[in-house]
C-alpha cells in the first residue's frame, strides 16, 4: 500500500506509535516501510493520545484510549501513577485514570482505582474531577471506594454531579445487570444523599430497584413526599420495581398518593408503578383510579388493556402499552 | 404552576428507562483449541463453545468477557478434578445479562481467586474438568431461562480453531 494514500492520522500513528513504529521511509520507492516492534511506554502512549486528539477521528481516539487501558497491566505502575498525578489537562487525566482503573479491574489490586477516586473527590479543578469521575464509569469503583458516590453527588460542580449520576446508572445496568443488591443500594444511597433534585430524579428513575434492601426501599418511600415533582415521579417509578417483600406496601403507598398528587407527570408514573407491581392483578386498582384525573383516563385504559394481555415480562408489557398508546 | 414543558421533561426522563441489551465480547480464557460447538462429534446437541488445553491446573481460567462485569461464582467441587466428577458438579462463573439471559463458564478448578467478583478478564480458577467432562476444558454457554442460544458464536468461531488468551470467541 502506498503510504501517501493513507489518511494523515494513520501516517502519523504509523510513524510515531510507541508500540509499533514504522521504519525509516525510503524516498526512492512508494512501498510503505515495514513496521517494527518497540516497547510500550507511558510517555509514548500519552504522546500518541495527544496527537490522536488532533486527528478529528473519534474512532481513532477511542482506539488509543483502549490501547492505553489494555497496556495498563503491563506498563510500570509507578510510571502510570506519576504521569496521572502530574497531568492537569482533563482529557489526559481521563485517559490515564481509565488506565489506572483498568489495572484494578484486571485483578492488579485496588490501590490504583482508589488513586483515581481520590482525585475525583479532591482535585481543585472541577473539569479534572469530572474527567476522573467519567473514567470510573463501568468499573468496579462502587465496591472499592466507600461513600465516594454519596460525596460526588454533593460536589459543588453540576458537571461532576451529573457524571456521578451517569456512572451509577451505567454501572447498575452494564456491570451489574440490575440484579446486584449492593450496587442498587449504593445508587439509592447516593440519590438520597444528593441535594440536587435533577440528580436524585435521574438516578432513581433509571436504576433497577429489583434487588434493593428494605432499608433502601424505606429511603425511597421518604422521597415520595418530595417538594420536587421530578423526584416524586422518579421515586414512584423506583417503587414500581421493588422486590416482592416490599411490593404490598409500595402498592398501598402509590394508590393513596395518586389521589393526593396534583402533577400529571407524577400521576402517570404512579399508574406505571402500579402496573409493574401488580401486572394483571393491578387492573382492579387501575379501574378504581381511572376516573380520578380526567387527563389520565386514556393512560389508565391503555395500562388496563396492556395488562389484560396476560404478558409475563415487564419489557413486553411496556412495549404493548406503547403500542396501545400509539394506536389511539 | 408547573408548566407542560416540565411535565413533558419528567415523562421523557422516565421513558428513558434502560432496557436495551448490550453486547460484550467473549474471549478465550487461555491458549486453547475449540473442541466443540453446536454439536459434539457424536452428533449430540451441545449448543455452546468448549475450548480445551491439556495442561490441567496449569493455566489460570480467566473470565471470558472483555468488559468489567459482575461474576457470580459457584464452587461445587473443591478438589483438583481434570477428567470429570459427574454431571452437576462443575464449578461455574455466571454472568447475569438481564431478562433471563445468562452467560456461563464451567469446569474450572477452585483456587483462592474463586469468589464472586467484579472484574475484566480476571482469574476465577484454574483450567480443569470439574462436572461432566472427559478432559480439562472450559464450557461457555449463553442461555435464556435455560434455553441455549448459539448465534453469539456461530459466525465467529469454529471447531478446531486455535485461540490465544483473549482472542475472540463471539459476542454475547
């Protein structure tokens, strides 16, 4: 292949990759130089990332990030730590933090991940705190960092709080499949600890509460009386997914709350919560509530129709409800 | 008074409940050869991927998913078993994929690393043959409520293929 036909960033990489460098180009021939192996180094990989950031190719940038993460287990830990502690540019901090967290997840001990957590909590620059927080996404950080997330959701920077919420939601779904009680309890504890209603609502509205403890369920019940409609809507959504031992109380609370509630969005979420808690056995309750708010009579009817199908999977019921809603 | 925009925003937030499945890359746990896929040589249905290496209790058995995920580890056999000790006695690392889907890794030998853990390609034991096995290997199975799925590997690996540690087996 003629190297002159390669995109600029590919040529740059070929000539400068710290792990696979090209040989010296021969001006007299158009043949590409043979790649030759070199040892990876932290500085070399960081230089590649800095150049990659100028490439304009998101795919190449993702590749370089993965290269650094995959190399993390073989790179000298001390060099990686020093580079991380020295670095101040948020984008580079994020790459190095992801590499340090990757070491822990590959079974190399928790110290490197805790180093990232320390910076996420304590750096003076909010952009660096946010970058370090992002780097902990879809890792085992929840298990090794104590009350880190309860502190991050109270950070002075809204960007950090939002990143922490995203971490909790994505960890809950992608690392724990919504089935690990301690992970859901960490998310609930952080949602309750946050003084930012947007963060509380986002976490509670997007995590699985199926494996939560009785203590976490109690914490969510307390949020049903929040002054903020977003929090109330998220709390009743979360109560819709609680484990069997918590279901009866949740059903009673939601049914009572529906009559007292004034916000249509929260009422809609209550109908969904009741449907999820009871499946077809929720139909009598939904019939009793359908006349309470004329704005939601159609919504209650759609749930009754969907639940009448007898489907046994919540994802299928949700889809059926959406289909019924679109059909009207 | 609360605006309709606020209400719509609340509904939009709730509509974004995470329900979409995510694909993970399944990779070989040690240098190995694919010894069985959908059918055994005998013609009996298998519906999973077996990768084998003769060096029992030598290679570490890494979890075969290239992502940080929570593994539920079940030890049913504590001793070193290389050639089988009866159906149902296999040691298992189980990845819950949601909606009844599971990804299972069987037959490894218990070590000090055999406990529930959240990790990315970490060791949960050593290569072995616990359970229903005629030799040391790892069995990778994706199923929903017990019904096996074969599409995750059928376009990506074949019987007889040599795999290095971390090499692609399929997508779950």
